[in-house]
C-alpha cells in the first residue's frame, strides 16, 4: 500500500498484492489497484515461470483502466478526452543467451473514448475532428527482442538495456495497424554513488485501413494509438504536449479557421 502526491494528478493511492510462490510451484500471482483524481485502474496477473519444466515463462493479465487526458490553458485544466479500456493479454518469454531474450504476446481490449466536444467537434451534430470510434476493439499480436546486461534492473549502476518491439493489430478487431518501438538506456557510475543515465525511445505506427477521409475530419490512426511526449518525460510541456496536432482547416466545411 502506498500513497503520494503529484502536481499533475494530486493525491495518488496504490495497493498491490503479490505471491511469488503460488501453490508452492514458483508461480506468480498478483493484483493491483491504482486511484487518483484523473486515472483509475485494476489489474490481475498470473505467471508460470517454467512451462513443461522448461525455461519458458507464460502468463496472462486482465485489466480495466479509466484515464482522463488533459492539458493546461494558462492555469486552467481542460479535459481533452476520457478513455475506458477493458481487456486481457497472454504472453510468453524465453531466454536466448545470458543477456538476450525474446517474448510474444497477444491481447484484446475494448476502448470507449469520450472526446471533449469543444476541441474535437465543430457543431452539436458531432461533425468535426475524430480519432476514435465508440467501442473500438483492438487485438494486437506482438513480439519483442530484449538485450539487458544491467547489474540491477531496479537501481542499475552500470550496463545497458535495449528493447525492440513490433505489434500487428487486425486479426479480428476493428483496429488495424503495424507499430514498431525502440527503447534504450545506458548507465555509468561517474563518481562514488553518482550514476549517469542516458535514455532514448522512438516509434512508428502505420495504419492498415482507410477509416475515412481527411475532409471528414477522420484520421486513419486512432487518437489513443498515436505517439505523444510531454510531462513527465519532458519537463515544461503539458501531458501529451509534444506530438501531432489537429490542424483546423477550411477543407472541413463550416470549420472556423481563426
């Protein structure tokens, strides 16, 4: 059980329970709950570390997350959209060498997104800029390759970690895309207990369907699938404050361009 305070989310409460030797077989069972003013979540997970007495880990997770995305105009907090996601994921991982491992995963989630009318719609009929459809179902199938030779995964003092992943959505859900990500970090002990860390991340998503025309204000990539940066990764910017912007254009009939 933990509690904290954030200048962004105000008070944050978290509770989690983990059993690392479930049924005396080394299996891991965990449950967690998180609550703040602008986000709530509950997750349950199970991991079998040695499938068929081999060094293959398999697991499953179910979750429900309620997130309120927002930005600040002057000192006023303004909601941009609300997202409620319910779903599950199954996963498997296997070591290749001492420092190299690979993993596979498949998930299915149901997204309900509520957009702020004043930001995404041009009139009371709901016409305007849209990025998600109510009740989207996303079923990504993904694979990751991980290299990690850090001396400690929680508080590393030396070493590096590189994770490359690819996800394909479109086996049966209403969302279709191909997405790649790369995350890397390196740690050096500079002087005494002073540790210098450098990290970088990048990603690209390519839509595999035509969701509508730009003239109708519809993007082929859902709002919630796009890449954004901002607070807390980059200080001085709003949450999701670095990334693509909706450009209000006269090509959308009746949309005010001023």
